[in-house]
C-alpha cells in the first residue's frame, strides 16, 4: 500500500533575489528539482510568502555580497513566525571555509590542517609543515578558485599567494568583506594507482539523503576532472561508490555529518569529504549545491553505465539515485516533513 501522507503538503516559498539566485526553474536552476517538487506529496510550491510554511532563500553564496545579505534578512524579518531554511544570517559559517573549519574543530570533528595566511611568510611556514596544500579563496568555488601547491618553489608559492590575495582584495572591494586566502592541507583518498576519490553526502535535517563519489587522476576531484573511461577507472569508481553506500548506513558517520550540519546552523546541505585510512575528514559544506548534471567521466562514463547498468545499480546505488534527478529531489522534499511547524 502506498505511503500516503496524513498531513497536507508543506507550502514552500523560494526567495530568489535577482541575479544572485538559483531558482526552481529556468536558467541556473537544478535539473529535476522542479519535477521532484511536483512529484512530492509532502511539499508544494507557494507563490505567496505570507501563506508559506517554509521560506527558503536561494541565493548562491559566491554571488552574494554583504548588501544582499542585509536585503534578504530585511525581507525575512517581515515573517518572524515562519521557519527559514538555511537562514542567511548564518551563511558566512558555511560560505567561509575558515569559519566552518573552526566550528568543526571546536566541535571535535575531523578536519585537515588549515590557516589564513596574512602574508607570504605565513604561507611559507604552512607549506613547510604541509608540503601538499591547496591555496584558495575562503569563500570561493573550489573548481575555479583553488591552486594546488606540492613542494612549491619560493617563486611558485609567491606567485600563487599574490594571485589569490589579489582576488580576495578585489572581492572585498566589491562587497564581500569576509574574503581572504586560505591554505588547506591536501588530503587524498586513494582509489588505486594514480587515482584519487572525492565523496559527497546530502543531509536534510537529521536525515542522510544519499550521496556519491567521483574518481580523478589529479588532486582536485570534481565533475569536470572525473574519469571513468576504461575498465580500471570504472572499477575504481564502482569501488569508492560501494564504500560510500556502506558509509551512509553507518551510525557513526551519520552522527558526524549531523554534528557538522548543526555546528554550521544549517538545515540542509551537502558535505564534501575524503577518507583517510578509511576515516572521513570534512572538507566543505555546500548550503546550495550547483546545477551540474553531467556523468562521471563524461560521455564515456555514460556509455559504461549503459553497458553495465545492472552492475552500477548494485555497486553505486547512491550515485545512480543522484543521477535520477526528479526522484532524488522528490526524496529531498519528502524529508522536509521534519521542518513542519510545531515539530
């Protein structure tokens, strides 16, 4: 018998300030999210904030300036009795990686070494302690604003520091006052000879709602760098996703991600992490993940999925669920039930 909800659907108002938002539909939207909301029996779109059960600000952090935050908080203050998901007053905790690391460190959660170098000499001291590092903006997108430094020469390190510091200062002038360089210990999850893995898990409140892993042949692991073009790479991809599927059922891992979510005052997000000696280490929280919807390894990865469909569905369940976007987002919205007023 179908699981029929006993309460009316939650009414969700998507607050989408112009030019900085990820709307439910149209340009910059996430594939399948609108269809997932339509499929859900526990949530529905509300076009009037006065009638909503939940208000969900949809500002993209990398596009959000301090004045945008002030405007959003002013808007939300008009509805003091309505639950706000991922309230923008707390955005800086997740958006600024140094603040997130500090919160997780204070909570006793596993993180890499990190520092915010205020000078080139500070950077040199950190790279002496950690020969493999990532230098990036503390509030930038990892795919575009991250430099890999492995035993760098003095000239290479100085060039990298100047580049990131210049970008940070420019962002400060343009209204993102919390911008600064951050250097982070580079940790790798080995996925076989010459391959490394990156992991992601999705959290809604106190529930884990899936995740996936990618494999790359370079230090930065993301959709653009992922590989899955031959038998060896496919085997590594399936192995790390099987490992993640098991991890998502592990009560200790669930406690870790729920604690990490609470430390940043988030209601829903996804976590990027690595496994070091089979133990998770947190790298980043994404309060509003992006719309990228390509296949791991690109066209060849998609072709391998078509050839070995049954194997992927068995050994990479979380990944396959993520790729079925409408159903994935239906499950996301179904879990919004825990945000129902009075609970």
